[in-house]
RNA sequence: GGGGGCAUAGCUCAAUGGUAGAGCAUCGGACUCUUAAUCCGCAGGCUGAAGGUUCGAGUCCUUCUGCCCUCACCA
C-alpha cells in the first residue's frame, strides 16, 4: 500500500517519476483553485461525432485557405448561437501564449478545442489551462466555429479537467509500436490508436451480427457450464481446477458441445452459445489458451444445411463488417461470396497434397502409414494410430520403428510388420478406420495450409470424428465438414451422432486410444449416452472460431490482435 | 520444448570494444488560427537481470527473464 502513495511509486530519479510528480502537483493546484481533478459532477452532453455531423454542411468555401481568410479580416465567428458541452481525452496541447489548441478524442471521434484568453472564462484560463496536459480527460462548453485552416472547433467558454492523468501518453507521432506493450497496456493502445479501437468495434459487430442472424432463425441463446467434471466435446488438453466445498476436481471446458446436445434432447431444437473455451496447449498466431467459440445445433438439419447457412452468415458479416465479400488478409485477396468450394479430404490430399494414389491411402493402412511418413508425419504418431484399437495391450515401440521408417526402401516392410503385430487390424472396418486416420494426418501435413480461399472440407474419416454421424454409404467416413480460410480452420460442423450404442463404442475407442498413449482424448460421458438413449432428434451442429473470423474480417495477422487481453507471462 | 531475432531516456530510435546521443514528450522562456505548431534554453540513463573476458563492455562470451518469428504441440 505505502509503495503506491504519491511520490513513492517509482524511484524518484527517473524521468517518468518526475513527470508524474509534476502532474500530481498540477492536480494539487487544481484542488487549491477549488476544482476537483477527479470530479464526477460534469460530463459531455453531445458526442464529438455528433457535433461534427451537425456542422459538416456549414464548412465555408474559404476554409482551408488561411491567406484568403486573413485578407478578408475575419474574426472568430460562431456558426450559430448554440452552446455545446463536449468531452474527451486531450490528445495534445499546442500553446500560443494567449491561445491554446487541444485536440479531443472520445468514443466517436476527434474534435478540437480552441482555448483563448478573450473567450474562455478568465478564471478557467488562469486556473485550468496551465494544469492541463495531454492525456487528461476534459470537458468544455462553447459554440462551434470554423478555424481559418478549416478545422471545426469548439470556442470554449468554460473548461473542466474531469480526470487528471498522471502518466504521459506515448510518442504522439510514432505511437506505441512495441507489440508487447500494446498487449500488456491495451488501455494505452486503445486510447491512442483509433485503428485498434476499430478492430475491436468490428469484432463486437461480428458477435452482435452472429446473434442477430441466429435469433432471426429461431435459435435460442443459452449458457452451459464452463466447469466440467469430465473432459468432453473435443480432443484437447484441459485446464484443471478444484472446487473446495465439494472437494471436487474440475476442468475448464474445452467445448460446450455435449451440454448443447443435451438441450436438443430436451426439446430446444435450435440452440447456440457464444462463449469462451479453454485449452491447455501451445500459443501461436492462431491459438490463444482461451478463445471464443460459437456453437450451434439445429434439429432436423444435416451438415449440408449448415454449410449453406455458414455461407449466408459469413456473407452477412462480411458485408456489415468489411464492406463486402471481397476482403484481403495479409495481402492475399479472399472472395467470401458463396458458394464456396466443397472438397473431400481424399481429394484435398490428391490435388493439394500431390498424392496420386490418395484413394489407396484411405483404404490400406500399410500404404497410408508409408505415405504419412513420407509426408513428414512423426513415426510416433503413425504407430499411435495403428496401435489405438488395441489400447494398453499394445507395446510402446514408436522409437523402435522410427529408425526403420527413416529409410524409404524399408518403409513398406516396417508398415506391414506393424500391421501384423496389431492383428486387430485384420478386421476390414478397423483397417479402413485406421487408414482414414492416417490419411487425415497426411492431409494435415500436405494440404491444410494450402486452403486459402474459403473451402468446405468434407468426408472426414470416422476415427478423427468421435461425435459425428457415420456416413450411410461408407461407414469409415462421417457426415462432417470443416471450413478453411487462409489455411486456418474457421468452423467445424457435422450431422450429429444420435445412435447411443454407436456413441458408446466411439467413447470406448477414445479410451483405448488414450490407453495406447494418445494425449488428447475425450472421457467416456455416461450421462451423455443416457441423454442419447432418451432420444435426440436428427441434428446438425457446428462450432466456429469467433477470434479467427475476426482475424479474417479485420485483416489482423495474429489472434492476439483480436483479443483485448491475450494471455501473457507476468511482467 | 527446439531454432532464430529483439531488449538503450516516458515514447520512437542512434552509438567500430574507447567519455551513452537525437527527435518527440516533460520543465523554463517567447508567441492570440495551430493541427507532428515554431523558436530559444535546462534537465532527464545502474544500456532487461546476474556473472565472465578485457587496461576498458551498450557492444564480445555464459546464464537467466520477457517479447516477437518459426517448428513442435494443437479439431
């Protein structure tokens, strides 16, 4: 506490401490003059943008031509008799002795104050103006006029400092360029950078637009638990926490999915939730440990219905937020106008991954294992997939086969040997499911980053989709899509699995995969199976990464640029 | 976790191994239409932290801390 008292917050010899001491002295001077430097008895009566809008049409023809204005000998002429009380942050202070200009900024925009000894209340001019610094929050009252240079200004009659700022603003020309400081001190970043405010204003528009879009289609917004007793709804590592009174370990949710589908069982046939998910994983330009996800579920719909609705939603958001469906991200032109390309995982591997025998990858696990290694998938992952059906009966021999995979000539033999060892893969369906899983790894390694224009990836292998409905024609695949834009996964949707017994077997497969060493798997959710036994209507569901949508629609390179306070290590 | 880069005044940046500087901001002065105002002047530093090499380190070496990029991880 004592270290936060005036004069003790920083070593007194630094420039910053001196500036802060000077500003504290100015606050004291204001108090001495009877003006509270942290007053709350006055505020603006009109926004800066409203003032600007009101007088836009009155701009004189001579404005902007100071020489002409001087020749005519014009004095200061208020545009009309109306007095406006405006307020905002003083972004600077340009003094000319008996005249001072103060550019103000509020939520809506900028407007300049003109403080002049002949017009401002003499007491205010003597007591307030000398104590005013850039960064202070200010209210002023007076009529509007046009300066000779054509700048709309408030000819201040009265002036108040409503909040005395103790810290100086960053360099007025360069601003705050250190990204670390921008993230850590977002309040400063926002205060001085209109373009940063604009990004977050547009992010807010996106969230509002999503709600309006879904509300208009009969969806009900709900809130489901963030504290989960088990890991459910996605394959990801969770944050762990503990409830003291119940002495119960809990996880922060990695996805709301299974709760939302319980609501569909309960009869809410169209529900959605926009809220945070938490995943205890690495950070990158595309990943923040807490991120905002939209999840929606619609009964009596299929994944193809949701693809169409997603196109429609994006079109609406792009028009509202980006001014159209043609946007640029990192200098690359993106065309968001529907319809978007539909591409199966298999065809993506063939066309974008350059794998001629893509079909065989999804049939033959030995061939798929070879292709995965050739594509650069770690041997441990390949072994993990082949071993997954066996659970903890399997040996942990990834290292042993790694060497064998290094030599391309030995790969087919090593792959076959693995298959023989894991004899459960003799079952034809198990073989296809393993091949599908490996094929998906090949997709990720070779094709994913090349999906720049909006593309719906379809026909996902069952093994990587534990909650999706099995395809009616080919049980090794499921009725699922993912939306990719700029190489980023933006959305993931599927026709939901509502066969309780099939769901049980999928959960068991997850448990076996975990026993075999997989790090990110779902827990068996017995209550969810019970819900499915009560009966969930045929339903399609989808999750969308709101942060990533914001990145695309505001042309921001990092997820941290669309999250107000991204996770940082302590200073 | 691996690799690469960055860290100097409040802010933005300089400084071959040889006395740490500039612009802006601050402070003092001049100035009644400026808008990166202008002009004059004064201040402001444990060079992220700790070790080491050297006659001498902002600079070279080691370790640590933080941030960025990249890879790994990651529906």
